[in-house]
């Protein structure tokens, strides 16, 4: 991905130089694995998971120590800031064209564990968006695990795709889609509620594709293999791929994020059309 030399966002909080001397998280291990299975690319489920974690850990005091970021971490930070700036520019343009105002979210980079207004979480939860504070939380170690544990291709555009997906959840929050989805889930069976969750996640993938479409037009960002990196990441985090790898069998009614093919399809649809009106995933999955 071509990213150097462009504007960098001021809305990145890098907490990786901060380490806690207190017990901020209790219940890694199997709880972390469960979170990873149900909450990769956290979306709206992040608030629920955060509440569960808070119930298991209680409020415990922490002591924070700081260290200087390494040269590699500073390079990663510059990349994240550039990708976030690209998202800000694209979505500000799209919202303005539709007579709407885009409020910029923050990205928080952390290592190990983090406190949010949606509750506390560990790296095991994967990147997630917290609607309560309108921030995206990411431990960049996730992307190495995405390659080694889940077989994704990796690469900088895989990271950019994940960021754009999480910003897609922010867009859904601003447009009121997330609140409408939660209202629609009330009174539904577990499997029907899961279908609505899938629709929300696939729409975030679609928005990631729309962002790629606009950003390519504006900044000519794509290099050879970039789209393959994004599609590989989308495939790796499909519900069917994760369940097959982690438990050896697939339970479709438990899907919350969509299959690998669905995730790739909606990302590509957003990229090819660049038209946010074509992203009604809720009608498509019925």
C-alpha cells in the first residue's frame, strides 16, 4: 500500500509505551479464546464482551509505567495515523455529499489489555469498535496471529482493511444503523438475532470496500497484491473458517460475522461500486 508522505491523523492514542503494574485483567486463557471466537473484529458485540469481562475482574487499582516506543512501533504508528487520515477524508467527503456531518473517531493502540467505556478487554478480543466512546481499539500483535494461527496472507493492506472495517462500525453508529439493529434483535430467537449481527458485520465489510474505492481514486494507494491481502484477511475471519479451524465443525446458526465468502463478496462489492446505497446487507441475508 502506498501510504508514505500523506497527511497523518491526530486522532491516534498510542498506549503501547504504557505498561500496568496492577492486575487490569483477570480471566485470560479460555475466556480469551471464547472472545476471539465470537468477537474477531468486535463490532457492536464489544460492549457485551466488555461487560462480561468487568463482571469477572472487578475494579482493581493499576500502576502505570511508561517507556519510549521503538523505531518499529513509531513506523507502525505513522502507518495507522495515515490510514485513519485516509478514512477521515473519505468519510467526510461521503457524508458531506449526503448533507451529513462526519464525526471523527479515535484509534487506540495498546498492548495486552485496555480499559474502554465498553468495559475492559484483552488482546484476545481482536480489534474492536466501542460505540460508547466512539473509539477503535487495536493490539497490533493481532495481525501476526491472523497469519500464524488463522492462515491469512498478512501485509499492510490487510491491516488497512481491518481498520476500515472498524471505522465502518463507527459509520453505522453515526447513521443510526447499529441502534436499529439492536432494536430489531429484541424478541428474536438466538439464530435470528445472529443473522442481524451478520448483516451488521457484512455491511462494515462493504463500507471497508467503499473506503478502498474512494481512497484509490483520491490517493492511488493500491499496489500489486493489496486486494489479495484484504481478501485473505476477510477469508481468515469468516465464521465458517474460524469454527472449522477451532472446533473442527461448522454451526451456521451460531454465525455472527458471516462466512468467508460473504465477507469477501461484500468487501469487493463496496470496492467495485463505491456506492453506499448498495450496502443493504439486511435485506440480502433474509
